[in-house]
């Protein structure tokens, strides 16, 4: 018996030695690909072959033959190292893998000797150290039995055995602990998980690819990258016996793989059940019965698997009936796993009905010059008429005969309807054209007249006084061709900013106002109101809107801000100006009143949108004025006009911006060191109080220098010089501002010339004709 026992041991050792030498001399490089266990192989021997799962027969054979071989191998390994368990691992703790098992110093030392024969007593041909490039030469494979990857993957501590879908696989190296960090053979793991692996010869990096995710590792480095972002592992990647080893948690954390540690079974189970994800949207904002529905799908696989199938519940290409419908969508990946249903509940509406256009008039027959009242009675099933267009609907007709009036309405879906009505105009005259317009043209609308009569009207002999307010008018060069400083000035106390410029640099730019406190003591800047418009391609639109917003800000007392400046400190002020970049050809326009307790230095600059204005300022040139438009600093920029005598009993006019009755402000251009005259008095705020306007007086606005866009503040109400986007174009047009009633009234008007418009202008006072 002893002889037989000794002979068996000798035979087993000889087989083991011969196999070890053969493996080393063949220099088969696997880089960690799992090896399939066959009956002729001992479990602890690493065989470098393409992985194959164990068949049921092979597993039975292995079970019956392994015990004797295991005892022999254990005796051999005992002379080399011993594996001991130390700190128990806590389940579901991400750090527990790195604490689950450990090896003694002799095994760690052996692991650091790449290519060293496993049994120090057995001579062997030295194995060629594995290079990371060899990873790329071994293609990743899935489950060779099913052709698809399975679910949970079980790793065994201190073992190269792995189990998945009832099949057993062997890694090139056991799950190993170095310095308290659990390492796995990277190739065997990613093959089982179903990821791609390759090697970058230029960067010397091993790469794992999972869908859109990319992980990169370097030998002997703790740093790895996830989609280009550097992360730090608990231990460096290394190579052991031609196998590339990485900390397991570096992969599980980067790819969000959950796992459980079973200390009693000495296993780590990776949860690979990652479902694909499906979603969809319906492109239409509203769906009506009978409409073709546009479904836009989206799907992905966390594992980067191909999506092979989809299924819908409740989907219809069109819905015949209005109502509430729930639609669900799922996709299936190449592993056969379905996503969770993605559901959307939609409301299908009744088919849109076009609006119904309808209007009536207070009469069917009118005299010439008789006011017509139009009553719009159009309807829409959703109450959403978005556009109304009249054709031939003046307030009165001045020629006899039938007149066809037409109304077209459009709903929010673009459906339209039109209605026409014929009214009859008799040969009788109620009002002539001039009298009718004086009496009935609505406030904010214009009418034509004989503009030549204006110059013969008596001028209102007003006087004025100026209130202290320093105007900084930055309007030249109006068209800015290059980056630079468009204005520089210092001011304390009450200050008004008027900034109006066009971008002609060919780049996207921003304008800034930088305030600097060069005093040895703190200063306060108070923004009192703000009127800003733009960027827009239309200078007149920007000018009108800036005045409109400025007046509304004055009315409401909004847009007030405070900035505190320490000595030597610079800050941006009037920041509405720089919120939005200006494209080529766009205009900005700003009006604002402010106050500072001490003098502050102001720089108005234009730079490319991405530049820091504070860094750019010292390098910017001071730009020359353009020779056409005005810039300057002007004191006393609030002009107060008070007239106590009666006005309006006879036709009269009050000129503004004519440099005669209303002289230009005189100031300086601090950048050109010259005197300046504020032509048109742009930036001047006029406070006009007419304390005795005659009963039944029309107050209107008449341009004398050309086209004008703007607003006025009349008795505290903002009045458009002309409503909407229209302008008052010629001296033969006037726009209605106000009408007094049957008794004398005091009327207050605030006015300031809108940038982009033309001066001078007149306020006209015209007695109204008697009503019939």
C-alpha cells in the first residue's frame, strides 16, 4: 500500500512538472482569458486556451478525479505559500471586495515576478513577460454555448474559478489580494461581462469598451480614465504571469455594476442584469382625431448590446376618436432581455374647427364723414383667434356709394375665415375730412393734414429752467467698426446715460460700462431707472423701445440698484447693456438715470463677446467720433418748461429740438478735448407743464425733421406717438396725444427725443370743431 501510495504521488508530481514546463516553453499568452476545465486538467493549473464552458459530463468527470490531484497540488503549493482569511467583508459595501481576502508576503512576492515558474523547485523555461499589446490579440468572447451573455457572474475568492449561467470558467489568474486590494484578471472578467477589450500601442493603455463608456488602464499605475476623466484606484494595475490584473472595484464603480459579497461561500457576485432603456416622444404639441401621429423613439443598452426587437402597446398611427390614450414602448437586446415599458398618456382632441369671422356695424347706412362703429363678433371653438385683419374699415367714408368691408381671422392652428359686409354711404356730409380727424382719430393714431399750415401757427412763448443732471451721450461713432473705448468720462451726483451704437465689427461683441472709484474713500452708485432695447437690426425700433421702457421705469420706480465701491475698485454697471451679445449690424439703445455720492470714472467699451472687459480695458484704443453723430458730456440735461397762460383757444405750436425756441445743450467732448453742441437735444428729458389748456383742445405731435418713432408720457400715461410698429413719417402727418374735455385742464407731458429718429418736432394745440 505504501509503495502504491508513493508511486501515485511521484506520478502526480511528474505530470505536474511536465505540464508546467510545457506551458512555459510554449509561451502561450492569454492575458487572463478564461480557460475551460476538462477532465485531463487539474483545477489549480492555469491552462492558456480559449475559454469553453464545462459540459455536464465534464463537470461530473472533474468532480470524480479532482480530489487526488487537489491534494497533490495543495502539498506543492504549501511549500510555497499559504492563503489565509483575515477581516470578514461586509455585504454590499463597495470596499468589502478589497478586504475580503489577503495573501501572505511570500505569495505577493511571487506575484510580482512576472513570468516566474509557479513551483520554485521545478525548473522551467522562463515565460516571456506579457505585454499589454497582447490583450488586443485575444478577441473577447461571450458564452460559447448560447452565443449571448448571461446574468450574474460569480467570482471565487483566491480562485480563478468563475460561474455564469450554470457554466464554469477559469481565469488566467486567481482573484488575488495585494496590499488589501482585490485584483482580477481583466480579460477574463470583461469577456464574461460582455465588454470589448483592446490595447493602444501609442499610449500603452489597455482599453475596456462598454457601450459609450471607455476605460483606460496602464501597467503599474493607480490612475485610470473613464471617458477621459482621470480616477484613482486603490492599487496600481500590474501583470502577473502574463495576465493583466486590475482592482475589481475600478471596473464595478466606473460601469455602475452592483455586487454582493458572500463571506461564508467566499464569493463575489456581480449583478449583470442591466436592462435596455426605451423611450419615445410624440412630435406634435397637440394631437387631433384623424391626425397622423409622429412617434420619435430612443433606446440604448447599458451593456452596449444591439437592440433587436421592439413592441408597442396602445400605439395607433392615427386616433379616430377624441379621448385619453396610454401608449407603451419596449425594446429587447441581443441577450433577449426586455426593457421596462415606457408609457406616455396623450389627450387626443376633437378635430380643429376653423374660426368663424363675423362683425356688425351700428348702422347699415352712413353719411359722408359719419363715424362708423365696427363690432368684431368672430368666434373660435378654442377661443384662440391669433390674428385679425380688416380691409377697408376706416372710421368714416368721404365718398358716396356702397362700400365692402372685410374681416379675416386666423386661429392658433393657422385656420382662417373671412366675412364681408356691404354698407351704403349717402350723398349727405356730416363732417369734412379735417374736422372728422380732429374729433375722432384715436389717441396714438395719426392722420394727414396740410403741414404747411404749421409754420404759420403762433409759437407758444414758453420759458424754461434746467435741472442739474449731467448727460453722458455716447452716440459717436454710432457705427462701431472695431473694438475700443467709445466713451470716457467722470461724474458725481445726478447723471444720465444715453448709449446708442451699431455693431459693424464683423464679430459678435458686447458693450460694457465699467465704473472705477479712484477716490481714497468708498463710493456708492445708485441706478434709479433703466430703459434698454436691443440688440435689433432696426435703430428706430431700439430708440423707441428704450424711451418707452425708460418712461415706464420712471412711472413704476423699478430697476433700482446700488453698487458699493471700495477705493480703487472697478465694477460693471448698467449691466442690462451687456446681457446679450450684438451680432453684426445690430443696434443697442440705453437710457438710465443714476446718482453717485463721489466722482466715479466711467468707460463705455465694445469688445468681442468672450473677452473679459476688465482685462481688455487697458489695451483698448480710444475711438474717434464719426463726424456725423453726436457725443459729449452736457450739464443741465433736464429741461423744465412751465406755461401758465391759456393755450389751445387758437392754433399754436410748441417747438422742441429746433436750437431756437429750444437751444441745444452746450458741453464738451472729453475724449477729443473740444466743445460740443447737443444737436436735437437727444438725451434731454423735457418736463412740460401746461397749466391752462383750453376746453376742447387737441394736443398732437408733428415731426418737422423727418421720420419719427417714439413715445410721450401724458398725464402719467405712456402714449405711443404712433401705435405698433408704425412711424409718423412727414410734416403733413400728426399723431393724437390728448384731447381736453369741456373745461380747461392742466396737462403734463414728459418727452425725450428717441434715438434713431429725427428732430425738430412740434407739439400742436388745435381747437376742436363742434360736434354734430
